C-alpha cells in the first residue's frame, strides 16, 4: 500500500480508508516504518530554537524590560507593573522570572548563612584579635589532648 502511495496511485487518506485505518493511525504507521528503514519518506519537523510558546516580539520585550528596570529601582511594585503593561500579575511574574533567568539578572547564589556572618563579624580591634588567637591556641591544645587519648584507647583495645 505504501508503494502505491509513493508511486502516486493513491493519496494517504485513500490508503488509510482502504486499509480500514484512521488517517492518524496510518500516519503513525508510516512514521514508524520510515524510521525503521532509515528513510525520510515522512516529513520531519525541524527543531525550533524557541521550542515553547510564540516568537518573542522585540518591541514588547523592550517595553517589559523598561518596566522591569523601574521595578528593580523601586519605583513600581509587581502589581503596578502588571497593571501598566495590561497583563495579569501571574503572567508578569512568569515573564520576569524567565527573563531574569535567561539574562542572568536574578540573584547570584544564596545569601550568606549565620556561620558566614559570624565569621565576618568585626572583632573589636586589636584586643578582639588577641582574644580570638588565645581561644584558638587553647582549642588546639585541648584537641591534641583528646586525640592522644583516642589513640591510646584504640591501641589498648586493638593491640598490635
């Protein structure tokens, strides 16, 4: 049947009717057949660069970028920005998030945790630095004592 279609004796819908198939099932069979034989008898769709949604409108993007700059400057909040653009707040949030992700304009990394803040806290001048140094020295001495005790314990329990 496929050979008859390729020769032009039948069109695809007539071939599907003759076989008692729907055109969709006939199309699926042709695609699988062509893939299995390494032929490209079925037209393949080219992959689009922007696979989702419609193509971006440059003027609309520029308009939204201008509003985004005003939002980031603190002139507008997100609700006012969406109202100004004539879109829903959710749509604005989706566009804003996607744009910032694509352009790298969003947050870079995580904010520092409590440990990083404590480590970078001011020490209070020279006296603070000396106190930290003395604390580190006593910690080092205590650590040496504890490590020696663990080594002795292991040697007693596991001789040899």
